[in-house]
């Protein structure tokens, strides 16, 4: 690494560390614990040999805190972990940050600029049909889709439209303050593939210029929010991510990973409606493009929100084969106490699969559960 790039990487870190050194008389950070427990019962009718009734669970614990120094600077830190036993209490976020009238800068393992500002469409239950759902009621691996680009994609993340190519990887991010409803952000990730959280900071820098591996990533997001009246507001946003290839073999199919999204959401009284479109090249120079469109609407009366959504996604499998999936979801979320919600949804997924890949796949799920925030 040359002196110029070293200075570029260290400057944000020095900005964050300086307040600690210069303001020793200020109060230390006190950490709070927060998180969620999501517990669902699911019934599924689908192609393939799967258990029709099962329990789906997601547990998340966050330790966070901040302090305001005498010079007006806010400094803090956050550590977030998935608390489910299967994940071994895996840390998902771990970063420090500083903020002021000039904006916010963070350093460490955090979601990138695009995801932080991405606009989401209304949903029936965002755990099932939202920006980043954690529930995938259908087991695609038990169908003819096993091993396809589509199945690999939904195995990594349920059918959603979140742009988080650099999630769970060390980066630095700058977010502007909100000015006239507009906020922008930019993130730089030194290396998205040669990343070993356990050894980071112990074994030194990652190896560079690895053959056919992804390297550094840049991403930028933009969001605009505006309220016309007490009963009419909207938000719009867009984001772009570019992940470079360190060293590419001439015969390789790997290519610069490019992903982008646009979104628009309206809140009109008790009603909400919005849509999102996102696309990427799947990190390949051909035959792996992915495009997803989602539209949702909801209606809130008292403590209950009723919602419905439609998601359509297309995955290229080859120059002549494409898999197309549609998901229709309807349901409700009822807030029965502070941080407590009861949720229910019916979701229908239809996947159009070329006969050369095994034929169509369909499934219908009924999901009932609760979410507890603490």
C-alpha cells in the first residue's frame, strides 16, 4: 500500500480517535442492550418433499452507546450479533462513529451507504415481504431449482430487494446531514472477499491482487424525504454499488459486480403505496443478470396495519434460459404493546422454470407469529 492510500485510509480513523484523546474529561460511553426476537409458525404447501409445519426464528442482540463531548462532537460504538444457536452468536456489525453538524462518519463492520439510505415499499409483514425479509417459507433446495443461480441467490438471502453487497465487511462510510430533506452517503470497502473477521487486526492486511476474486468496493446512496402536509409525505431514493475484481483471468466469467436501485414511497393519510426496482449483473460478464421489481400498499387503522405486496424477479441462468418468480403476499401487523406485535400473512410464490432446468415450482405459505423488540 503506498503512502497516499495509507493516509486516505487512516485519516477517518484519526478523526474518530482524536476526541477520545483530546477530551479525557468527558463522560465515558455507557452501553445499552437492545434487539429483537421474531418467532413464527409456518405452514407450507409446495412442490418437493418438505415438512409442512415448522417454526421459524430470528434473534438479534445489539450493544450500543454514545456520548456527547464538550466540543459538541458525538462519539459512539455499536456491536450487533445474531443470537440464534445455529449462528453461534455471530457478530454482524461492529463499528465506531462520530457525528456533528457536518454529518456522520463510521469505521468498521457496518451496512454500506446504499442499504442505509435505501427506500422500502410498504409490505404485509416486512419479515416476509419487506426490504430484507428473514423468512423464506419455501425450501427451494428441495425442488428442481437446486443448484441454479436463482436457488443460490435465495439461499443467501430470502426473496427481497435489499442492496447489501458489502454487508458484514469492514468499511468506512460518510453520511451528510439532512439538508432540505436530502441526505447522501458514500462508503469505501478495501476488500470484500479476503475478509476474516477473526484475524482482522491480528494477521495484518489482506492479501492483494488475488486471481478471480473481488476486491475493493465503492457505493453511494441518495435519499429525499418531503412532507407536503400532516397527511401527505413521500420519500425517494437511489443507490449504486461497484465491486472491483482484483485480478481477472482472461478466460474467467467473473466481472465487476454492479448493482443499483431506485425507490419511491408515498404516505397519504392512513394509506401507503410504494415501489422499488433493483438490478445487478450477478458479478458475471454475461448470463447472470438479476432484475427485481416490488410494489406494496398498506392501510393503518388504530394499532393494526393491513398490507399487500407483489414482487417479480428475473434471474438469467444462461443466454437462452431465465427463471422468473412472482410472490404475492397479504397480511397484517397488530401492535399489542410497546415493541410487541402480532403478525399473520399468506404468501404465494410461483416460479417459471424452463423445462431444461426441471419445470415450474409453486408454493403457498401461511405464517403466524410475533415480534418482540427490547
